């Protein structure tokens, strides 16, 4: 099962859960709570949205480049896309949200001859976004919404080429950040879980998380 299929399955299960919760006969009326704190993780990490700076040190267009590449192998590590957020609900329809998101990826390249580390790269994004959120479905246990956000990302990038550890490129820069989530689902009252489908700097594909209202 690939990442897209897992995302669809998770959101389908979440949808079934909120339909069941909404139909519960003991539900009270909708109660607006002004503040929300959330923690979430991207199912498909943000790298598929903004793209890491990782590049191969070889030329694939030449026979010599392909031969050199065959002398090495690489290991890739990804931290995952993690976010913390605060939301203020003006009304049951409109809210603003502030998020801080983190993601990092590493690639280490090793010599096949002796297994020694030959090259490495590290790409990290720390993003801050403010989003405008619209709730278009409100029930005692279930809310559905969409949001769009803009902000800025701090990018730290290292890239040491083959057989030149510590001698490569070092980049520190600020870049624009954005996130669009056309569909989000929350299930619960004071404590709740949520799932989103979206694309942008923080994640591309799906995101799930938990939250607290007060």
C-alpha cells in the first residue's frame, strides 16, 4: 500500500468515525470554544511539496558519470513533518491559526569498496505560518473546514561532495512558506483528533493530529 492509498484509507476511517459521532443520540448542542492547541504530523512529508535541495554529485548523462556513481551507495533519513498550532475561533464559522512546522532530511553516501562515509547532505526547514480558516460544517462532535496560510521558512542546507567532507556548500536562507488544506475534519469536543488533505510547505498529501479546546 503506497502513501496515497494509506492517506485515503485513513481519511475514510476518520469520515466513518465522525459520521458515527454526529449521529450519537446523547450529543449536546454545538458549543463554541475560542482557543485550540494542536500537534500534528504529515503522512506525506513536506519534501514532496517544496522539494529538498539534495542533488546527485554525478552526471547521469555520461558513461563515466554512471560508472562513478556505481562506486557509492546512499542512505536517506527523514524526520517527518511535524507541526504545533494555536487557533482562535472568532465565530463557529471563522478562525485564524498560527503554526510552527519542522522537517529535516539527511543523505549519507558511502564507498562500496570499504563502507567509508564519502559525502553527506542535510536539509532542514523551520516554518512559521498564519492561516485563515473557514468552518463549513459544525456539529456537537464534528467540524469540517478549509484553510489557507502564508508565512516564512528558515532553510539550513549542507552539501559535502564526494570525497570532500566538510568542504561543501553551506546555505542559510529565508524562503516564502504556504499551505492550503481544502478539506479538514475534526472529531471530538474538548479533546479532539483531526485529519487534513492539503499541499504546501508543511506537508503535501495528508496530515493527522490531536488537539485541545478551551
